[in-house]
C-alpha cells in the first residue's frame, strides 16, 4: 500500500479517538455535578430537524423548561416523553450538569 493511505488511516483514527475522549470527558464532568431538583414550567416541546450524517435528516425532540429562578434550559428528550408532556404545565425537574435526569409533571 501507498504511504498516503497509512497517513489517511492514521488521521481518521486520531480524529475518532479525540472525539471519543472529548465525549467521555463531557459525560464524566456532567456525572460529577450535583443533582439539582427544582420546580419548573415546561415552556415547550419542539421537534428539531438536523442534517444528520446520512441521507435522511435527523429528528430530535427538545424540551424547554423555565425554573423558579427564571432560568431557561433546554434538554434533548425521547419521542415518547415528548408525546406525554403538556407544555405550560408545572412539575419537578431533576438535572445534573447538562443532563436531564427526570421531569415529573404535576397532575
């Protein structure tokens, strides 16, 4: 094989490794944050479409919350949660760093 192919394979491996280390670092940082529990209002549930990496665009669901202090936060959620939660309702929001642990709507 040509030396250029080995360089290309090495560069791709380097980029994949760096991305993996960065993702693991962010995940660990979020896991070390204290768990915060507060009352929040579910402002909206949005369906967002990103280009994605394949032929089809990637769809994701984002919940927008406003907590007691007026801080607006967005979290990516599963599609089944998006269909269950009613925008405008209040509930208990539990977060850790940038992670949504759970949202329990008031009934």
